[in-house]
């Protein structure tokens, strides 16, 4: 799991061409003005999902992880907390489903505050809870989640 400001995105370009493409897309676009929904960037290998959400209490969140895609989650406006835990430290509550590219878990982990202008990167071993309210105060958040395909050799 990575947490940083978009200003520092170039430090992470070395993680691979697709992650560099995702971060460059975020740097080159005013994400507060993008239309809500799915935006293709590089076919099924890199695409964005633009969301307008209201944060929820931490206890309403569910741990999730993905195998086919790395999540690059950028908070364009607002502020939220995101949970992180290694999947090996949690108990599986819903086994991985290839159709949804998602497994669900129970357990505990750490939470970080992600303000506007910041991004997180969650890899396949990183369970995460997005969209939690800071100090249990619900707030509007504009977020862009970029799905970055993991190559078959990395799965």
C-alpha cells in the first residue's frame, strides 16, 4: 500500500508502465470536472471510475481485495479515511470471485486519512476499506479509482 500526494507521483512511475499511465492521467486531468462513470484510458488494462460518494462510519466498511487489478485511488475533493491490512492478517468472509475481481474479509487493520490531492495504491495483497468518514463525520468526496491490470505473471 502506498499513500502520497499527486505532486509526488513521478516517484512511483518505476512501479510499471501501467501505474505510470494511471498517475500521469490523474496529473493531466482536472478530476473535479470529469463525468461520473467509467473512462477508458488503455482499454481493459487501465481505466478510471469517477465517483461522487458520501463517506460512511468506519464500522460500516468491508475489507476487500482484488487480484486482476491494482487500485489507484485519488481523492480529487473532500477527505476520507481508507483502511489497510495485508490479506494474510484477515479472515476470508467471501471467497474471491473472478467475475467481480473481489474477495471480502473480516478483521482489523490500520486507517489513514486521505485528503484531496492525495492518492493510494492498493496491490493484490492489500485489503482495503475505502470511503470511511474522518472522525465519523460524513462528507462528500469526489474520487477517481483507476484500475490497473496486473500482468498474468504477477498474479
